[in-house]
């Protein structure tokens, strides 16, 4: 598991070097972000539901249920808690996004596989359907905020490519379609595989625009990190256990929400022309410290 996380972080370092050397940055990062959101990410979402493996149908509804409950509660956390973590009104949306969304699609899958085995990736994908819906609805609202011209969240995001792919993936899971032709699933898988390295390269490139002092973070960043990596997942672990959810479902959900801040935060900031400094700081710090917190959390889950 440590090796998997180090591998992912190595791609961030490559992105940092590419940004410093001028291969990435500026308009290139914006176009690559748009490609990830509108093409490669939807392909990743769809391919995750085309594993060809028969899941335990008895776990699908509990997974959807626990995920819906998780993001309903996290929505309240993301809207209310940031006002106590930062004195800057303009930073509340970014902090809220960081508290709500972990790096499920990029880091969650390989980490879940390393802990629970390859078959668990399918269940993580089921959880990720609700996560994806929340990212491109509530998450977009948090990042966009007030645009200054009275416009806020636009309903068309509900019909965006990522959301349409999430709806279709949910339908595939619900109908138990496990015989998707390779002519469809394999190209989607190949395109979807671009998402992870591309998103991590974007994070690294965004880091290259920051000063060394900025990358060290501040008290707001570290407080947010403690909530993101420890307090929130541990809280949900005990809450969902007390509510009687299947222990296997609780464990997978706990690991999924214990991921570092979702790279979509940086991508959405670039797309909507928001300052990427704070989101990049908290993404970097949580990614670094998750190499310690996730193994510690795994010890809790295996007791």
C-alpha cells in the first residue's frame, strides 16, 4: 500500500518538474483539465462498472445507502465547518470541498485493492457513483461560489458528461450487466486510465507555480488536513458501525473517505478561473500525510 501511494506521489513530482521546465502550466493545464473532466473521467467511471466480475448483489444497496448517508452528512460539514476553520470568507468554499471530497477515483481504487483485494474495486466504484454526483453538484457550488454577476450553480452540470456517465454506471450496476462487449469496455478502460496520471500531473504542475513557503501550508491547511484524514473517516466508521451497516461495507466506505483531497478541486478551480493556491496546498499536504494516516487507519479496521 505504501508503494502504491509513493507511486502516485511520484507522478505529482513529475508534474511539478514539467511545470518548472515549461512543459505544463497556463493554458495547457486548463485544456488538460477540461479533457480529464469531460472525456477521460467519464470513461473511468463507466469502465469501473464494466469489470466483468459478478459482485455480491446483497452489498450493492447497503453500499449505495451508506454512501448517500455519508455525503448528506458531509454536505452539512462542508457548508458549516469551514467558517470555523478560516477567517477568510472567500476560502470557505475551497475548505468545504476539501472536507467533503477525497481522492476516490484516483487513489481510492488502488488503495482499496491493496487492502481488500481486487474485487473490492467494484464496490468502491459503486460508492464513487454518489461521490461523483456530489462532486459535480455540491462540489461545483462550493468552488464556484458567487461569480459576481449573480450567477451561481447552473443546472446543466446535472447533464454534464461526468454525470451522464455516473447515471449510466449506476444503471449497469442496478441491472447487473456483467457481459459488456470488449469492443466497448476496453477502449473506455484505456481512455479512463489516462485520468489518474493526467490529474496527478495537473496537481504537480499547479504546485510548481507556488513558492516553497506557500507549499508548507498554514494552520488552516493543517487543521483541514486533520479533519480530512482522521476525524471525518474515524467518525463515520463508528457512526456507520453503530447504525448496523455490514462491517465490510463500513470498512470500504471508511477507507474511501479517508483519501487525501480530491484532485478535482484543483481541476474545477482551473475550469472556473479560481485561485488554485489553497486547494493545491491542502491537496499536497493531505497527499503526503495520507501515506502515514491510511496505514494507521487500516490497523483500526483490522482490529
